[in-house]
């Protein structure tokens, strides 16, 4: 039987599979056994009440979907009083996703949610930053380092930095997060995109622009996971287009220590359980005793040697 446990910083997870923030809620406990997941990741919460973006917020596109939800939130007090108690009933580490427009705001929320029952904090620094002319913190190394350093100073909990794929050099951003004290990075969020309705010439999203997720982005984010894992010494959590155990295995072989599943869960609520069971079977077929041994197992040297040998022969 495969040892499915993995380490992400200070946390030991029963398996490497968890939800992506914004695609999962405590109510899923009524649908399947969420205690089987390696970790639980909340919807992103903010300090203030947020209604979210104008409708429509979701649009289907070839190979995935666009969303511009806008992080609707009932605020930290509501989360602590009404949502957290429900998660405390589940035997799986709880990761609270947070967002704020300023570094001070991030730090304040991190301190507020550092309570019993919370195992780690995922800092969604992919959101716009009013201190950088609306750019996301994770689009600049300096802003990333500053906000993660301030969050780490505000809480004793492990910090996972959720990075943006909408950058030229994601490894540089990941190094900044690591230098500031992050224990892991999540690679990545959705890719900025849009779609137009040809019947009325209007954008399909009420916000005009949105984030592309689903199978279409997997090759792009897989590349970013590979580059990030080679650049830093802390764990990478892969997130982007995962809908099967094979997808998860690819991410781990590229360097991810764990994975997050998002869009696929909208099509089949218990997709994450399929991924867990499928990873177990994949490892058993290959004679791999520990799923953690998949992390970084990509065979580059052998491939280069074979290529060199073929060029010599020809």
C-alpha cells in the first residue's frame, strides 16, 4: 500500500490533494467525506464585507472557464463565528485563504485568523494592490517580499503564498516569497483572459476581464511549477487544470509537493477523491512506495543523454 503522506513546510498531510481556494466550501461535507482530503482550503476571506463583481461572473470557454467572482466575503468576524466551527469538526488541516488591498491589511487578517483550528494561512497575493497602482502583489518581487514579510511577522502560523501566473518570471517572485518567510508557494492562480458574446458584441463577463481556469491552462502552469521548484527550497503546491490523478502526477514529477483541484470539482464534486485514489493506484503500478517520491522525479539527465547519443549515431 502506498504511503500517501507528504510534507508541506511544518505540516504533514495525509495525502497531497486539496481544493483550490474559491472552489470549495464547508457545505461540501454534505456531498462527500472531506476528511479524506490532505488539507481543506477555505474561500478567500477579507476584512470588509464584499458583494463581489457584477453578473455574469462565470462563462464557459473551450478547454475551461472564465470567472470574475470578485471575492465576495462576509468578513473575518462572520468566518470565525459561523464558518470555522464547521471546519473544526473535520479531521484535516485547515488552510485559511486571505486577501487584502494593503500589506497592513493582510497582516491584520492573518493575526485575526490565527486561532485554534487553523493550521496555515494561504495569502492570496494575486489580488490587486492599492499600494502598487492596482497591480497584484505577486506581480512584483519587491511587493511580494514586503507583504509576505509583514504577514509572517503577524502570525506564528505557516504562510503559503499564492502566486500569479500573469508574470514574466514566476521564479523570481517565488524567491522573494521564500526570502520573506513563506513556507510554501501555490503556483498558481487563474490566467487573465476574456471572451466576447458574438450575439450582442458584449463581454461574456460583467467585469469584462476574468481568470481562465481548467484544462487549457495546465501546460502553462505545469511549466511554471517546474521552473519555480528548481528555483526555491520550499515546497511548491501545483494548481491549474488538474482533473485526474495523471494530471496530479505530472505536477508532482515536475516538482510539486502537493496539488490543488478547482474547476474540475464543479463538474464532479468528488473529483478530489478520484485523484487521491488514482494517485495511489498510479504509485502501486509503478512500484513507488511513497507518493512523496514523485516530487521532482522528472528525468532530465537521461533524456539529454539519449538525445546526445542519437545525435552521435546520426
